[in-house]
């Protein structure tokens, strides 16, 4: 009889101890906020021991995203970017944040020799891809809009502690190719400042993986499969304190007379990029760079991208070629990249 | 002789207990993770959650917001937007969602459908 009691008691103790240990170990509390911002779904998820701290950090992050969107969005009439565009050819006083993003955009435009160009606004508006005004413009319309795309005509300076930006007459800034990444970097910094050690910042598929997973390992980030519904991936990247951004022709497009027109415009032709790539992902400590560069690599196509990546060994990328779905990765991704679609072939770039 | 038996008895019961505890623990740690469900999210809030189970009768319903509507159909373990009055009908073209982590967004109507359940990754970039 005593052995039965001892048995029952020890069972209860072992069971409870194991549960408590495991829940303390693998299940810290988490909190999440989701909203429509930046023209997409923004989802922030944080993990940690202090639920109140997590909630405060999330509320502040969402407020910061809303504030930055109100400065950088072309779709908000009172934004800095709208003011710059409405006053093209003249100097406009802007917030320091706007100047910082424009400066970073210009830097990436120079680095990619214009394959990424933040003055692409005139072409984006003309094509209207992703809006109800989407259409195929005439050649003369395209030529006229293309003539306005030139990042070298953007001018910025600081005076008396104030920031100023000017674009050339008729030019139109569109920071859509970098703003989400730049905001992800800001949110990463804000969350860290608030003591958050583990978070996934997902700004419409631009992901910043902060710290490591609450499971005590690196984050596993899937790369969207170019031919499958959203959420289905072809490869997994292991990430710790790193951002992964993907660009693909599958994401936004319209069809006219059997031709598909996707949303990644080539600044040099004024038309959707005739790329041999169907998906590009860039892995970087800075989400803003990842954002701008994945658009640029898509526009460049495989051969030019391979040359560019060789010249910039600090940039890590995953390229998927159309037709045969061949996957190319930069050498440093070996060891933290796993191809999960068995029908695709993997090649490491030299 | 009697003492010996009692000792063996004790060791056996402790062993049995440990095994039972481990089994119970494994069971309880594993509950509720394999079942798929679809969350219908409007303006960032879950307005409806639907269990996706094989063999369930198909159902269709409409979600509205400021004059915009999306017709959603559920068949067994799949869910899709089958019609909508948004300009690009991007959500309709997405087709059927089947796997945990999959989602479709109708940005003009601020609507998202996401399948939750056990996913192999912590996030998917697109």
C-alpha cells in the first residue's frame, strides 16, 4: 500500500516538474499585432517573459509604422513624398527620416547603376499595376515617363538642423521599393531598445527576424514558391538577427490580350522587367538594402546579378531562374539554406 | 523473502510510474497542433475562425466591408475566395489554400485569410 502511494506521488511530481520545466523553457508568452499598413498586411510577433513589456513594445511599434507611413507613402496626400512630388523642381523641407530614406535609396541606385531607381514614380503611376487603373500605356507615354526617371537629378541637403529634398521638374519619387525595408530596420531597433529579444517583424512579406526563435534555435524563414499559393515555400533560410526580402513577378500583375504585365518595372525600358529570373531573395542585416537590392537583381537578370554579387560579396542572395526553376545561391548561404522543393536544382554561384 | 519481494515491487512500480509520466507528458505536449483552421481577418482582427476537416460539407459565405465584398468557399481542408468585387481580383486568382501558413490577402477590402496549424517555418517571405 505505501508503495502505491509513493508511486502515485512520484508520478505526479515527475509529471508536473516536466510540464513546468518545458513550458518555462519552450513557451515564453508571445504577443501579436496585425494591421493594414504600407498597402499590405503588417504583422509583428514578439516573445518574452514580460507580457506587459511585449504589449507596450508592440503598441509603440505599430504607432511608429503609422507615423513613418504618413511621411513616406505616395498614397497619402500630406506625406513628405507627396509634397516633394507636388513641388517638383523646387526644394521642399522634409523630416530627417524622409531625407534618410531618400539618401539610402540614392545610394542603392548608384550601387546598382540605376537598376533600382526611386524616381520611378512616373512609370509606376502610368502603368497603375495593382490598382484599378492598370493598363498598357502607348510607346510615347512610356518614353515620356521614362525620361523623368533619373536618380541623379535628386538633390538633398541639411541646413540649420533642417532637412531638404528636391527632385527634378516633373520627376516623381516612389519609395515603395525601399520604405518597407527601412521601416523594418527601424522597428527592429525600437523593439531591441525596449528589451525584446525575440521577434518576427513581417511587413507584407519583408521579414526581419530579431534575435533567435523562442525554441532556442535560429529562425526558419520560408521563401515563397514562385508557382504556388502564398505561404507555400521552396526553400528555408536559417536566420538570426537578419532580414530576408523576396521579389517576384508572381506577386502583383495584370493580364491583357494574353500577356502578363507584372509590377517590377525596369527603369531603363519603362516596362515590366523582361527578366529571366522569376524570384529573387536577398538576405541582409539591413532590411532596407535587402528590399532595394532584390528589386535591382530581378531587373538585372541572372547573368548581370551573378557579376554584381561577385563584386559585392557582402550581399547574400537566392535567385530562381524561370523555365527550369534552377536555384542559385551565393557561397556564404551554404550551411544556412535548405532547398525543400525536390524538383528544383541548386547551384552555388562562384 | 518477504522483504525482497517488497523491494522488487517498489522498483517495478517506480519504473512503471516513470514510463506512465513520460507517456502522459508526451501526449499533453502534443495536443491541438495538427488540426488546421482558417482565420478570416478583417482590418487586422479575426472575425471568424473555421475548422478545416476532411469530409465536412462545403460552405460558402460573404464578408463585406464598406461596399466591398468577398465570397469565400470552404471545402474539406481547403478554403478560397471564389468571387469578389475588388478591382484586381487578385484574391480570387490565388485559388485554393491548403497548407498551414498559407494565406491570401485582398488589400482593397483589407481582408486576409490565413490557415493556421503546424507549419515547418516561422514565416514566409514574398
